[in-house]
C-alpha cells in the first residue's frame, strides 16, 4: 500500500501543471450527487420489495442512514401497508443479516442409544408454585430432572421456540426466517431415521413454523383446536408406531394460559383455573407413556415457550419472572435430581 501511495504521489507531482489546467469540480460534484440519490432510491425500492442483498448492507455501514419512504409510498398508493406488514411477519426484518447456521456440518460417530424423543411445550406457564398449579407436572419433576433456574429465549412464544430448537440467540430469527433455514436438531433427527409426529393446538400458525422450522414438512391448515383434541391425535399416532422398529420424535405444542384481571389475586385465580386444564393434558400424555411402557426408552422434555407472570408485568424484560419457565427432563436410567444452575433455551 505504501509503495502504491508513493507511485501515485510521484505521478501527481509530475502531472500537477496539466491537472491544474483541468476542471474536475463540477463533474465530481455531479457524480457524487447522482450516486447519493441513486443509493437512496435503490434502498427505497429494496426495502419495499424485501430485497435483502441491498437492505442487509446497512449493518455493514454504521454511518449510513438510507431512506425507506414507506409513508410516502403508502400515501401515493405505491405500497400496501397491510401486505408489507404481512411479509414483515413472515419473512422477518428486511435489514436482518444473513446467518450461517450451523457453522459447520454436523456429523455423528455412532447411532447413539436410539431413544425416542418427546418434546412437550406449552405456550405460556409460570414457574411459581408448581405444586399447586401443575401438580401432575410437579410430581413428574420430583421423579426426574428438574431445572429451577431455566429461562426462555424471549418474551414472545416464537422467540422461546427459536432458542429451544436452534440453540442460538433469538436476535438471529429474522435472518433464519429470510433464508428459511431448518433447525439443526430436526435435521439431525431426520438424518438418523427418526419418525416424526408433530401436533399443535394452534395449528402451527406462527411464521416461524411454516417459514423456517417446519418448512420442509407437510403441515395441515392452521386451524386451532382444544388441547384435549391435540393430545388425542398424538395418542392415535402413537398407536401406529407399535410395529415400527424406528425411533420416533414427537412434538406436542399445547395452548398455554392467558391471565386476566387487574389485581394479583384475581390473576392468580385465573391462572390456577386455566393451568388445571393444561396439567390434565400433560398428565394424559405421561400416563400414556407409562401405560405403554415407553418411559424406559423415551427422553421426555417438558417446558414452556414463554413465562406468565401473576403480577401484571408480562412485558417488563427486567423482571425475571417474565422469562423464567419450567423445565423437566426424563432421561432413562437417570436418577432424580434438581439442577439449580442457570440454564436457558
């Protein structure tokens, strides 16, 4: 670089007189002004059309503040605000960075124990007073591995699931949505020959399911159903796995608790009333596994996508209760224990 600078300086000094006789000011000014307006117009178009090769460059240029002009385009009928919001939800922030996930190919030395894997997630649960609100889950936790300091990856259910399945920060979710990247966990299970059974009370309606996490799987229409119907469908699917020698992975996503009321006492009563129904369905799943003698070769993970607080501060990220969720793991031949270390999804 220093040699190039010296050569350029020598050439400039030799050509100084001839350069002084020429006028570069106006052409250079016109060039920079044209480039300025062209860059903003290109960014406006890219932002409106979710063209990420342009929009994601903003993160690489910290002093750049390109225009989006969304209100101007909406006012003149050039941009449909509702359609833009729909695409924003489905595809994520157009300025999201590209994500390399996973960083390297995942390989396996052997086939492992070939245990079945059951993942049971609830949309919203509180980690407080499990013995009163979720007695069946609390009893199951007493006999297995209980995590008392477990935290979700975000305040929204989608972010909690993202951390659970992808194992990375939820700040990468927009980039994963844009690239429609599957989860490394699901890809690994699929490569190991696991049979999949996916069941959701909300019909897998969130964009994370259909745009990234389960984009490679055929999903039914996004219709909501009661938790009891969801569990019944899982039980029927489990009946069909009796003669199958392959291990299976099953995910049961239950609707959680929505707390109503202004006072803490009213909210607690509302939570206990709804949590009883959720606990009943969790008990039905666990009883099914016990009756069919599947706990001896099935790993069971029970957790929540997000936390529910009983003091009315659900949106306060500084409140630990807004992120702390239950986590119970049954691993065959593992003694009961309580993990007090901080863990997260």
